[in-house]
C-alpha cells in the first residue's frame, strides 16, 4: 500500500489570458511530496495504484508537452514518478512551478500547462476522473470561446485523485 503524506494543498487561480481560458471557478491544486516513493523500484506503479484506487483512470506515462495546451472538457491529475520539471501553469500570465518526485498537481478543466524544462529522467503519470471527455486545445481564439462554454459544464470528480473521498480537493472544489 503506498504511503500518502498529509500535506497542506497549495492552490492557485489563473485568469483567462485571451488564449488559455483557465478555470474561473475551480483552483489549481498542488500537493507537494504527497506520495512517498522512497525505496520503491517502480514509482510509476505506485502512483498509478493511488490514482486508480481513487477512481481516476485513462492513465498515461510520459513527460509534459513543450507547448502550451489545456483540456476544456475534463479535469486532469499529474503525479511525478521520477525526475523534476519546471512547468508554466495558467498560460502566458500564469506561474512557473517546479515539480519533483512525489508531487501531485490537479488541474481543473481549462488550466493551461507547458513543460519549460524537464530532467532527462522525468516520468509523469497522468489520469482523468471517470466523467468528462479528453480533448487537447492549444490556445486559439476560437478554442478559447468554445472552451468558455464547455468548462463550466465539466462534472466535478467524485474523489480526490490522491486522498480519495475525504481528500482536500472535494472541499476546495466544493463538491
């Protein structure tokens, strides 16, 4: 059973910058060093287990795209299994955030993200809640206008991807 460390979530809200709409209602949530990966030979499986046990699926293993993008019809979680990354969240007017092994970032639909720098060993586990539909938007004005209509209709997740049914995300997103 993976070890989850209690941690105070960091939250940020990002404004629409004309290209990336972000989410006017729900904050971006970051859990620093939430999943204890020390001593495990396969941190990818540990994070996948945590996300899966909490009802987040459609998982992927990869890095973080080098271009700004967002998802307008689904929320996303990213867990850092290996390495480090500097990511721009929130679009051009957003914030650069350093992520490291064990960190978990929960992106509400519409949140822009772009990998600015990644260590050679970076491995990210991504997942999505059971409700919503994956799409990839790159920030055109037409996408932005459409996203402003779809983002408010994205269903709230039933669980926190790291901490389950009693996790801070549900309170922070007032689910």
